[in-house]
């Protein structure tokens, strides 16, 4: 939000908006916000907030290529994160201090 940063789960994304699950609480409808995720940064307004989720409507449409790219990233996130964790564990076991 413009008043501070909060981690959330990006549940759904389109060129016009996103559904998110905030970690700590729902912002009221009408709150201005910025969605930052990977290479996407979009300004918008919270349009609805209920049942632990809220909907963000972007001020300007996102380019379709950004939406597709982020969805592609999400499709492969679990595999990529598993590989990163394995490398972190390997470094720890080997006693190297540099984290990945």
C-alpha cells in the first residue's frame, strides 16, 4: 500500500487487475496500492476486500506480455524454488558461508 509494504500472495492476475491475499490484513476498498512482483510494477486501487482476499484494479492496463511472463514464472516457481533450496542446502553442508 502507499502507507507501507506488505507481503501477499498473488492469487490471480490479468491486464486490468489482480486478486491478492495480504499477509496481515485487508485494506479497505478505495485504498491506493502498488503491486510489485518480479518485473511487474502496477499502480491501482483496491476495489473490494472480503474473505481474506482483495481485488486491485490497475490504473493502466498491463502489457499482455508482462502478464504472460509472470504467469509463466508462476508455473515454474515450485521447481525453481526447490532447486534454489537444494543449492542452499548443498552450500550449508559443504560449510561454505556464501548463500545463494
